[in-house]
């Protein structure tokens, strides 16, 4: 078992001694072992997927708040001036 560099080299030499094409075979298996689908399993276009993900966002939308008029603030400052 390859627990360090020397163990890895030892294991690699053992595997290559038993089968000289070992790494070629496992590499070809890995390349063939795909899903056969494109992005999102080939069922949806990436731009559509992004749009749907944005629509399903769990963040709340920013709600436009009404701007506070200056009149209450002016009244408060005037009151504060008289009260102290």
C-alpha cells in the first residue's frame, strides 16, 4: 500500500511488473467512464440554468423604500432647539 513516496514507487513497480499496460488500462477506463451528457446532463442550456438559479435564490429581494421627507427631521430639530 502506498502510504508514502517509497511505498508508491514500490507499488507502481509491482503493478507494472504484473501488467505493463496497467496505467494505460485504468486511464482508458477513466476516460470512458463519463456521463455522456453536457452541462446539467444535457437537458438545459447553461444560460437558462443560471437564470433559473437566480430566480430560485433564497436571498430576499431588495424592496425600494420610500425616501423620508425632510419635514419630520426639520420639525424634530426645531423642537430640539426649543427643548434644549
